[in-house]
C-alpha cells in the first residue's frame, strides 16, 4: 500500500517538474520573439506597441507619444502585426 502512495507522489512530482520546464521554455521563446512593431500586453495589463528592444528591456508605446521602458520579463503576451487579421 505504501509503495502505491509513493509511486503516485513520484508521478505527481514529475508532472509538476515537466509543467514548470514547459512554462519556462514557452516564456523564453516569447522573450526571444519580441520584435519592433509587435503588440504586447504586460502582466500589469498595459497594452502597447513595441518600439525598441534591447537585451534586457523593451520600449513600449502605450498611447501616441507615451513610451515606457520595461524589463522583458514583464511581457505576458505579444502578437506581431503580420498575424493580425485587420
């Protein structure tokens, strides 16, 4: 009986580790794919267009003439202009 519980616990731990690795890989791919002109949403909910990208920061234009410099890790999602249907 104890072996079954230990096996279930081991499987649960492995699933958690696998999900964490996948999440980190997805985040890394997102950060590497950031480009000028893409629409981005930050974790804080701010939306805007990326106007500049450096190794650690991006510049985001939320409204015309208002530019914010934020760290790349603050980006929740990004969508390039070419993938928009408008």
